[in-house]
């Protein structure tokens, strides 16, 4: 019932429009058809109401811009459409390219535009303002009384910018193309920098020639500022995440690669070796007597040993190598493009390491092993190079750890080292 009353009021209101204008209800059927539509399209309201627009018009305008309709006799009716909504109703008004249309006063149309929230400015072919609604006054910081009858450049401080904008609008509309959803940055007459989303509809004279345009602008500055802030926040979060990821890829105590990074580098080296048929060797090093140092002198002394050995390890490696820490006193090195002979030469240098300063005799136990390093080297097999990540990487690391265990003296030492890794708390 409320919608019926709205439809009736709308029908009375649209009768004052100078151009063919109609309204569609929520079901998509025509509920208002003004006198100009009856006159121009040759169809009385009684025959149009209740029908779907496409049944009456042929082609139904879906957006603001040029249209090509048909009257009741099938004759083409060209022009430009303006679409807007009011509650549950959708309205369409068409400025047609015929001289016998538009004789009714436009005061009612101008009154309607005063209550539209968007900024609406009508200009003639020279760019002189013919109409400027309250939305435009608010957006551009001007008064209609000061601007109507003057050039539209008075809306902005950037005269060249508004001239370029009008030229672009004119070119598109004269060519029969639409102008909708175009974003423009400008500085208003009030001095505010804004971003507006603009649309334009061509106005035609009685002979179908271009006579100006209706410019519709919507302030999207807050939306763009929010988007910019969100992008900045996203970049900051990504940078922070990258820093954290980088930090987790390095051993905090020794500075060499953490186990995860070492595994990634080994996986990449295996894949490259499979493609290029090149060798990949992996070196593993285990400090001798490390647990005894922790027990006898404390964790700080053990940390000092680890730092010193890591520095020695890095100094012995070629630039292409990646050194990493696998556990408490266990290190590994990925040597891409390195054969076994060269890898053994590197291992020999690594084995030469000794603590930078002798450990004091006081506090040592009789059965404590001398501090040194045990090194093992293996070459990845073609099968390991072609295997998936888990299979290939795990297989190579397991073989090189077994090689170190054999150097240390067999399975008993291997089991002792496994127990040490589980219980050792050194860094």
C-alpha cells in the first residue's frame, strides 16, 4: 500500500518532466509513464503501465549514456538517458534528439536534482555552468549563485586540469562513447584536494548536435585514503613477516643458517644437480668433547666454542657453500657443484680447528674428551637428486650424519650423540 502511494506521487511528479521519463517498481514493471513519454514514444500510460520496459521500448537503458529506443510505430528514438533511484523505484529520463521535445519547464527537474547527494553540474558546449546543485556546492566549496553563468573552471584551482577534463568528456560523448566511473584528482575552489568518481551525459540541441553535458561527481577521497592506509599497513606487515622469516632462517648464536634454511638450500642444490648433471657434496661436522665443556665450565663456555667453530667453518668454505647448524654441536655444509676430492680438501681444513684458547685444567674431569671436531663427507646420488624434498634431503643428511658417527667410533657413539641432542640445552 505504501508503494502504491509512492507510485502515485511519482507519476504526478514525473508529469512535469520535459523529457520522456518512466519509473520501474521492484518487480521490474513500469509503474509511472509521464506525458512526455506518451507524446514522444506514441504510447499512452494506460498501455505501458504494468508491462516490462523491454516490451515497450525494445532496448532498455541499463546505465547513464547514449540510447537507441523505438516508439510505438517502430521508429528509432535516439538520445541520452539519465538513471537514478529513489527508494524502491528506479527512474529513467531520456533527452531525445528531436526539436519537438523539451518545451515543458525544467524547474521540477532542477528541484529534483537539488535533493540528490551527488554533485551535479550542467554545462553548455562552451563549458558555461547552467545548473549546479547543492551536492556540488558542498563538494567543491562554491555557491551556485556565484558560478551559474560562468565557466566551470571556477570549480577548481587547477584551470588546466578542468579544461583537460572537459575536453576529454566532450571527445568521448561526441564519439558516442560513455563516460562513467572515471576517477579524477583535483583541488577544489575551496582548496581541498579530492578524488572524485565522475560520470557524464551528453546534452543535444534540437538538431541532434552536442550542446553540453551533465557532469555527475562523487567524492571517493575517504575510500581511496582508507585503501592507501590499508596498503601501507599491509606492506608493513609483509616487511615484518619477511624480517621474522629471515630471522628464523639464521641461527641466533652462530649466525649460520638454521636447519630449515639449510634444508631449503640442499633441496635447491639437489634439484639443480639433477638438471645439470653436476655433483653435490654435503659435509657434516660434530664437535668432540662439547658436552663435557658444558658440564665442566657452563653453557657460556660452550656457546663460546660454538661461535668460534662457526667462524672457522665459514672461513674454510667457497662462496657458493651454505653452512648451517643442525643441533647443539652439529653443523652441516651444502657444497653445490663440488666433487668429492674438493669436498675432502675442505673437510681437511675444517678438521684443523682447535679452541681459540686452551681450556683451564681446573674443573675438567679425567674422562673428558679433548675438544676437537669430527667431519664426514658424502656425495648425493642421482636418485637423491631426483627425489622429492622429504626423501632426497633426509636421505643425504642421514648418510652424512652416519659418516660422522663412523668417524667417532661406531654405533655406541652414535646413540650417545642422539641422547646428547635430546637433553643438551646449550643455545
